[in-house]
């Protein structure tokens, strides 16, 4: 495979050339930001128009849904003969369906439910059932990176963490930020009192 060459980068040779390039860069960044802002505003306006058009139709559809649900509660059994849970009607399939199961823990708090499972696992069960019960508790462990970085700077834990292989990683990188726009200079003009 032939070796690919990167295009040659031209660098300014003088402070004047660098100043001109920086000014052009700032102008391009301003254009990009303005284009994004204009597009975002146009998108927001289109979405607001869409939402205004859709809102009454959504409300009407919700009303029809409630009416059909009430009607189905009375007529559904008769229409299906008790053998089906849904029918096709007017281009729709309507009826009842069973939702996926979700776990109910009654009035227990989650911490109490976890404790209950752990108590069951600690009871006199065979190891297979005990392991299956403890597998029902999920523990997610992950590094708290900001806390570790903070502790690396301390005298008590810093050396221990460093010895264990932790260290902050930083690099110097070139950046260009657009400077804040300068306000136009104002000129003070005295008005002739006689006028």
C-alpha cells in the first residue's frame, strides 16, 4: 500500500500574516455561530408551528380514544364472543392486551426490599438457592474519577493512590477562541444651546 502524504500546511511567516489569519478565523467562527443560531431558531419556529397544528388533532384523538375505550368495555365481549381480545374496526385494531410484567414490592421501600432478599439469602438455604437469591441484587461499582483526582492532590491519600498507579493526565493543546466583540466607539458631540 503506498504511503499517504498529508497536505502541506502553510504557516504564517510574520505577525501581520498571523494577525490576518486570526481575524479571518474569527470571522469564520462568527459566521458558523450565526448560521447555527439562525437554523436553530428556524427549526424552533417550525416545531412550534407543527405543535400548534398538531395539538387540537391530538386532543381530538385522545377524546376519541376515551370514547372507544368506554364503548369497548361494554361491547368488546359481545364482539369477540369471549374468544379474542381485539378486533379490526374502521382501519384500527382495538381491544385489550396484557402489558409486560413489572415488579411490585407493595409499600416496601427499595432498601427494605434489598434487605429482605439478603435476609432470605442469609437464612438456612442450600448454597445454590442462596447464590440465586444474591444474584437478584445488582451492585454497580465504578471509579469516582473526580474524587480520585481531588484525593491525588492530598498528602494522605495522594501517595497511596500514586503508588497504586493512579495519576492525573493532562496535555497541552493548541486552541483558538473567538474574542468577545468590541463595542463600537462612541463619540460625544456637544449640542449648541442656541439651537
